[in-house]
């Protein structure tokens, strides 16, 4: 069914806020975002959107404006700790949280890591950035990867040069240098996306 301009605007705000916050917004948050004076106007539009089949609304929960596409595509991807974007750090996998995120294929092939350091800041991976990783052992020249060197994990650019692997930083900080690896290297996965928080 055709949407009015106001309904389209409200649906767009719900979608955007859901993506940014990881949970659906409350009526109050939508009201504040749109600059409305009261929530009854928001309620009128959300009721109309429900009737038109755009999302599921549970009136007994404050964060219940679930847009149908999020019900179908978002999966809870685990945040499994921190990884160095600098010197490699000890890899300890503890699930800290789950982040709703849309992924291709099997959701169990994905995980998030929190970046620590600035060795990849030219690749938009800053200290605190959440980095989405797809588990893969085979990667190509120039891919951004999570590499396990012994028990230590780091995010770098993967390169092969004359029979050796080079893990290269991409940083504005000149302190970071390439790591030349001859043995005891495991590629944990490839960087798929970055969320700056």
C-alpha cells in the first residue's frame, strides 16, 4: 500500500535508529528525533504503518517497533573481545555482547572484535572500533585480516612477498612497522565491516 510522506519519514527514522542503536526506538525517541511536540502523532503514523504491514508492533513493550526486514535479516553476532591494531596482544575469546547485524550466509561464520591501537587508522579502524570478521583461512593479497601469531592476535593487511607473509600496518603513526612472518601464523578471518563507536 502507498505511504504518505509523513509515514515514509517515520518508517525511515525507525529503520535508521534501529541500525544505529541495534534495537528499535521508542515512540519518545522517534518524537524527539522528528521534533514533534507529542507522541500521539508518532503513534498515529506507527499504527497506520502496522495496518499496511511494514512492521510488527507489540503495544506492551517499549522497543517493539520491529521493521519486518530486520526480523528477517538481522542476526546476533558475538563480540568476542579485543584485538590489537598495534603490537599483537594475547587472544582471549570471551563473548562480551551480541550485536544485531545483517550478514550474508551462515551467521556463525561471523564475529566482532574491538580494535585496540592505531596501526590501521588509515583503513578507518580506530581505537575502539568494532570490526566485523568473517571466519576464513584463505585470504588474498591486500586483504585486511585478523592474524593469530602464536597466541597473539592482530589486525593488519595481508601480503605475500618472496615466500614469506608480511602483515602490514596502514597508519598515520610512523611507529608501526610491518611484521614478517615465517611460521606459526593462522589467519582467523577477513575484515568485512567497521563500526566506529
